[in-house]
C-alpha cells in the first residue's frame, strides 16, 4: 500500500507541473488559459504562443507521463511480482494525468491530458504507443484537427491492447478503456464543434495567404 501511495503522490506532483501556464507567464507575460481555447495544454500553446513554445510544452508534458510511470520500475525491488509492478505503474499513470488536468500548482485548472497520456502509454506499452502516435499523426495530417486525432487515437488504444496485443493484465486493459473514455469525454466540446463544422484547424506549415 505504501508503494501505491508514494508513487501516486509523486506522479500527481509531476503531473501538476503546469508547463503551458509557466511558459506563458515566464516568457510571454500571459496566461494561456485566458486565450485561445483557454486550455493549458500543448495545442493551445501552439496557437497562442507559437511553434517553439508549443514544442517545448508538448515535450515536457509527454515527459511528465513517461517519468511518472517509469519511476516505480526504476526504484522498486526487482523481487516484486510483475502484476504488482504493473498495478503501481497504472496508479502512477492515473495520478500524473489527474495532476495535469487538475494541477496543484495552477489552481487545479489544467489541460486535457492528451500529451501526458501519450507519455504514460509509452511507459506502459511502447508498441501500442508507437501505433497510437502513428494513428494520431495520420488523422491530424489528413484532417488538420488535433482534437479529432486525439479522439480517434483514444478509441483505438484499448482496441489495440485487447485485440492486437492480447494483453493479459486485467488492470492494464481496464486502464486502457478508462483513459480512452476519459479523453473522449474531455473533448466533448470539441466533438460538438466538429459536428457543427466550427472546430479550429491547425497546420504544421502555415498556409500561404
């Protein structure tokens, strides 16, 4: 129980690092939560602050999820059973995402957790993570909707875990479905805008006017 508590707490603190908020305030004198989509995530950082700050925020947010889930593997005794290690890593995964969405250091108003979730998936199941990344990029490059890429990827993740990789860990399967549903739910406003045809597009290369 101590391991679950300590690594869950550390993960929450890591997730609570409000990268987009701190970068915006420190280097641009503004809070990204007051501009654009008012979301403290990498996508809104790209829109409000530009490509370089966006890349920096994206990288740190992914790293938060990756590090939080790898810490139990690095520090726990190798004699601990595989299933227990997996369960502790999943607890860390849940809390780092919660930290990003409800950050302690930013008045509990954070982002949607997509980038941090990607870091989590890379730590938990690298093969599935690479496929998810490919799916996201394909959907995004075709549609130019970041939200659509995130939603499709979130739906595909549990399907990959169950049917492609035939994962035996029940806790990992449950987590995959929970995170998939959570991402879709947090994008409900985006879904409405997609249906209404008023969702903002994003281009890796700016269109020439």
